[in-house]
C-alpha cells in the first residue's frame, strides 16, 4: 500500500507542475510541434527570459496503466530503458 501512495504522490506532483500558474500562464507561448517520427511527437515551448525551451514528448504505449506505473516506480531498473539516465530515486 505504501508503494501506491508514493505513486499517487508522484502523479499528483506531476499534474500540479503541469498546470502553469499566475503570470507565467498568461505569458506562456503555445506548444509547437518540433518533431513527429516513429510514433513520437515532440513539442517545444518558448519560456520568457530563458534560452532553453520547455519540451514534452507524446507517445502511445501499448500497455495497461498498471504496467506503465509499475515501470515508472521501478527506479532500480529505470536506467536500463531511460536514455542517458544516471540516477533515479523516489
């Protein structure tokens, strides 16, 4: 049960960080499609006052939500499938 609580906290944190707040929301540039290749769409967004852009990737996974969550919370195995990942922890 503790593991599911950690997963819910992670999902809640990800959702909260995905919703821009206040003046940033008003100043945020629209997301632009930068790449659409092999079923992976990559979007970028300019950030006022920053040289680097936000980015997000969208891909459809042929797996159940249970399997996707299981892969995301298995931080010991994450470096095997997450490109250039050096460390992962909860």
